[in-house]
């Protein structure tokens, strides 16, 4: 394996990997449209700045955006909590555009209850509740960032796509669409052998996937990293 791979799995400090041969995931027009449509429900902006989400997207398209686009890929784990805290202390700057994103895999509608008049409304309510819980988690992280940088432009995004339910590919696609400059993710801190075992049983590392496929540098914050 590569030296960067060895360091990624054995260093106890945060590890920045700059991929010299990036493999960006190009979103199809339908995928980009579905992401844009989802933003109407799942995207919010926080901060005291006057820039709106529409203005931010316009500045991205025109190439006039100030500051960096920083992606914080998070979930409910303590590893994400540590990664956000580390980014707030050592990485994020006041003029950055911070994207707090999480992936929520859509639950398939059970065929066994498809004929029930009550099943669909209940299933829909459960999905809305899941999205609401994910948004609440993102807002909790957002408040921690805003406590330190009240003027930062901050966007939250729940990524929920039946065609791309896995966290790694979904984050890579989002990072590519948003032209992210650097991505930050927490890590369980497993060694290479432990990580291979997890991969065999279908629990591959999201941080590993991001490091290998992102078009931008990826910063992996380890479980032992000092905040």
C-alpha cells in the first residue's frame, strides 16, 4: 500500500491527504436536478452575513466566491463531533463558506404493506421525522461553529438519494457539485487490518472513500486528535 494510506491508518493526529490523481464523481443532469430540488427542503443558511443561498450559488457559478468552500461530512457519531470541533479550532476562517452535510439513506417502502390505506402515510411521516432528526443534528453542529465564527456563511444539507444511498459516493458527488476546496471527516481510527475486516462485512470507512475519490484535499480527524 501507499505511504499516505499507511499514515492515514496509523497516525494519531489529524491527517491531510492531497490526492494527485483525483477521481471526481460527475453528477448526471437528473442527479444535479434532484440535489437542487432537495435543497428547497433540506438546505438552510445560518450566520449574520447578508449573503443568501441563491447569491452563494451565483457567486460559485461566476467564480467570484470569496473564502474557501469547506465541507464537513458528519453523522451522529462522536468522531464527527470531534472533527467539527477540530475544524472550528484549527481550520475554519471567518470568510469561509462551510457546508455541513450528512447522508440519509432512503428507506424502501415495504411491499408487504403496500395495500394498506394507513401504511403509506405512516411511512411518509417516518421519513419526514428522519429528515427532521438529521436536520436537527446539523443545526446542533452549526451552532457550535457560529458560536466561534458568527459571521461565517454556513449551509446545512441532508443528502438523500435512492440512486446513491451510500455516504462515500454521495459526499463525493456533493463536494464536486459545490466545488469544495477541502473536506473534513472524522475517523474511527482503525488500523489498516481492522479496516479491511470492516470492509469485508460491508462497513468500509467513509473517510477512506473520500480520501481516494475526492477532487480536493481531505482532512481526516482521528479519534485521538486533540481539539
